[in-house]
C-alpha cells in the first residue's frame, strides 16, 4: 500500500508540474514533466486534446513523445 501511495504521489507531482509549466508557456519544463510522467506510466491521455496543451502538441517534441508512448503522431491535434 505504501508503494502505491508513493507512485500516486509521483504521478500527481509530474502532472501538476506539467499543467503548471504548460500554462506558463515553459515548454522545456513541461516536456520534462510529460516525459517523467510517461516513465512512470502515468501520463495524462487528455494531453492529446485539452486546449491547455495545444502549444505542446505543436512542438516537434510532441511527435517524439507520441512515438515514445506508442501513439500515432497524427493524434496530436484534434480535428474539427
């Protein structure tokens, strides 16, 4: 149970920092935390479509992230 709590805490921290740095426009730190979240298998799926993350999706590093986690790169930006 303690291990689960520790992992949940890491996941929440990575997501919180991803959200904060994205909102501030600091893409380097946002990508660092997105990668950290992926490494612990806890990246937020809504990064693909939430408006807050639109700058991340436009960055070439997002395509690399998609490849890293096994998503088709075309899913990076919503259609419509």
